[in-house]
C-alpha cells in the first residue's frame, strides 16, 4: 500500500504565478507528499486557440453529462422552505440555466491550457511506476488535519481499489444519503464511494495508474473545461470506483475567495 511519501503530486501551475506555486508546494509538503512535479508547460500564451474548438465533441460530451450537472445544481440549491409549486418553478429556472451554460462554444486559451496541463499529469501517472498519483491545481490551501486525513484516505482507497478520489471538495456538493449509508455499512470513515462517478472540481484528485491510462487515451480532442471534461470521461468507464472524501484533505482556495479562479485568470 503506498503512503503519501511514495505518491507523486503533479502541480498544475501557470508559470507567472510563482507565489501560488510556492504556497501549493508547501501545502502538498505539509500533507506529507515529498515528490512534487510542477506542470508549467502549455501556458496560454504559447497555444493555438484552435486546440479547443471541437464544438461537435462539446455537444456529444455535454449530452452525456447534462443529467449529472442538473442533479448537482438542484442538490446545491434545494431549500427546506420550497413548496411543491416553488420547487417546480425553481427546477425550470435551473434547467434553462443549464441549457445556457452547456451550449457549445470555443474554449478560452486559459481553459485549453488547464486541460493540457491535466492531460500531461495524467499521462505521467499512466507511464509511471506508482499505483496512484495526485493531480493538484495551484489554488489549493492546507488544512491543519490534512496529513492525517490523507493517510486515512490512502488506506481506504487501497482497501476499495478505488480509481478516482476527489481530495479538495467544492461546489457545495456532498454525497447523497444512500451513498453515506453504504459508506457506513462498509466501515469507511473518510471515503464515500459514489453510485455514479462524479467530479466536484478538479482542484485536487487522486487517480489510479489504470484509470489514468484509460483517460489519456480518450482525452483528445479537447472540448470542455477540465471539470466537465473529466466528468464526461469518467462516466464512460466501466466498473469504475469513484469516491469523494467526507472531510477534504485540502481547501479549494478559489472557492474560499483566497484566489481568483482560473476561469477568470489568464492561464
């Protein structure tokens, strides 16, 4: 069973963001990860915008994940004070919002850059010697209990033979009650296996060598922002074991307001 000292973390970083790189490296080191490889290739300034103009694939991937995105939106915004009538109205609003945001468009240079950096990291895990690797974006922040949580997460991931483990949470998403119930039945305390493979954000995740190998062979052409792109690839996998941490190992700095999201940054 690997421990954090045997894992390699691939750090997605935009080269001018040297301070972010430094803080993220310290964050990973505090969690007990000693092998850290920065991914600084493919900054947006050196890219051809046409790399992310596969509108036909966007439509294909969007159709495959629309039900998951709608579920996530609804789960985030459900309130106890909804009446049946107001809930139905809210569902219609969310549905129209979803149709708008997943309409095919050309990716921005920053989105293309981030996708390629994740592709690079996944490729390195796929050809590496370790059974797992970690991919982190440069806006992660440490949690005091992070090292302890990561140790337990690795143990439970190996016990489950998990393939994908979200480590940083985000989007206000938590496992469903049936998923949590199943987790307790399995005697797990830190990981929850998902009934349907789902991403939250791509801020930090652990991936098996086998899954990384499969993902890189399906990754191109680029079509969507990285979190959606990963989501569309994950649900294509058969017999995939995807998990979320109950208590995230790291803090997602962009969601906490510590950083500007890469969606606004120029990568």
